[in-house]
C-alpha cells in the first residue's frame, strides 16, 4: 500500500474489523479519514477526519472525537435498500403468538443495557397482550443466559413473568430476517446504541419506529432516519415518553397503521441520497488546494 502513493485513504469503519484497525494505526496516506460504520472516535493520531452525519451529530459533536469532525448532509450515506423476499417461517414453533402486538427488538443483545431493562415490563403492563421478539443470534450461551436472567428480574419487579412476554429467536437467514420485519407490528429502537442498518432494513415493511436519541452519534442513527423522513411523532425525549409512545402504538391500532403508512410512503427520502456524495466530493477536491 505504501507503493500506491495514496493521496487520501478512507476507512468505512475503524474498530470492528481487527485488520482494519491495525492498518488505520499506520500512516499510509497524507490524509486519512474514517466513516461511521463504527460510530465513535478511533482515538488514533493517524486518523485525521471523521466523516459523520449532520442529522446524527449533537450540537457538541466535535468534542467527542480526536479527529476533525466532518458531518455530511442528511444521514451521511447513499443507501440502497436491500431486495430480499421474506421466507416462510413457522413462528409459532418458536413461541411467537401472532394474535398479540409484536414489538421487534432487532439489535444484538449486547446493545441492550441493564439500565433500560425496565422499559419492556412497563410497556407490557400498559399493553397487556403483547410480545417482545429479540434475536439471540450467534452470541454465546452465557451472554444469552445473563440477558434472559436480567429480563426475568425486570419483569418480576413489575409482578410480571418474562416468559409471558419475551421470545428469544434463533439466528435468522436474510430471508427469515425479512420475514421477521414483515411479521412485526412496532419497531423498538435500542437505547444508548441505536439501530442503523437495522432500522433502514425495517423501513420497507412499514413499521412504526420508536426511538429515544442519545447524547452521542451512536445513539442517534434512528433519530436521524426519522428526521430525514419527517416523522417526528414517534421520537421520544425522555424514557417515560419512550414507554408512553410504544404503549400507545400497541393500544391504538389506527394510530399504529397511520404511522406505519407514513414510514412506507416516506422511506424513499433516505434512499439514494446524492447530497452526501456531492459533499464528500467537494471535500476531496478541496484537498488539492
């Protein structure tokens, strides 16, 4: 790579792939930048610029990075929706009750922090006939068991049994995951570390989306997506409001349908947006001067 004599080196992420992180620690180009594929600072002196999103950054965003912050317009990416046909799935064999209000909790379990466990029994207490569908994925048995025990304690604190409301689904294929999105009634964004691709992949299925933006980029992905679609009614400002919105969607099928239709009609606003590309081009061209 040294022989290539690069002018600029762009990393889609730094921090997930170990090889990528090792390369980012080297000075391979005069200007090196990373994007929000891993949504927090690299902390590396060899990364000069962090390519972020104008809609995702809080007002004090620049203070959270060792890199120079460069927010690109909108959600900061040119997103092309996946085209995956849902596969037939026997959901009832996995414990799903299709007659209940189904809340999709689609993030990896490690994104669900203990301080927010209470939101699920609080919603269940208000809605009654509902289920929360989590994905246990490839995580170890130990992580899954600790998560399950946390939820059991959280539901017990509200005199409810987690077994009545929570389903941990196995790892799903892409087609089964599309069916999962099609199955759900409401999408609950994870708190503290928001859904990015996960939220974008849910949009074609017309799910109302509940989110509570955090104080950092990583907690504001879904907030930005809803902002770009102009859907503000399901953005909460407090934990209590998050529970209230999620519960109201569960109890009011007419409002749930209305919000889902808004998502379906406006999803194109976040697809194939060229403005971040043009802004990136402008920045790259500015490096020549």
